């Protein structure tokens, strides 16, 4: 079997790129009020919660990527590319532990 080739697009994603993507995704998943939620809000929450703990929080349907604004999908892909090159790392590495608990509370603990 051939040795896998690492792709430049994946290698190019940095810790700071993920920080920027999270800074854009978190407010979509967790707007200030329920009334401010959009159709993208639960999909972004699904993505973040599946990353946090898919076994307990549910998985992220890949088809959601096709049903989101392309900039939102690109932010998700940025995170996935980073995860492809780094072992076990979660949103708390960027200071979002409490925020993830809040997203869980809003979308899974109803």
C-alpha cells in the first residue's frame, strides 16, 4: 500500500486559523437570544458538539455542509483540516470550554 501523501491545504491550516473559524462559528451556534437563532445555528451547534463528544452529543451529518452558507462550511472545513493533522484536540484549547457547555445546554439539555 502506498504511503499517504500529506496535502498542502491541510498542512496550511494553523492554530490561529482555527481560532478565527471558532470566533465566527460560536456566535452562530450561540446567538445572544433564541430569537436571534438562524437555520444555521443548530447545524453549527451539531458540528461543534459532535467534535466535543459525538458519542454522547450526536454526530454531524456531512450533508449539513451543503446546506450552509459557504463561509460557514469553510470554517468547519478549516477545523476539520486542523484536526486531520493534530491528534485529540478540542475547543477548550482555544478557551471555549464554558462556551461548549453553554451550547450543550441550549441544544442538548432541553
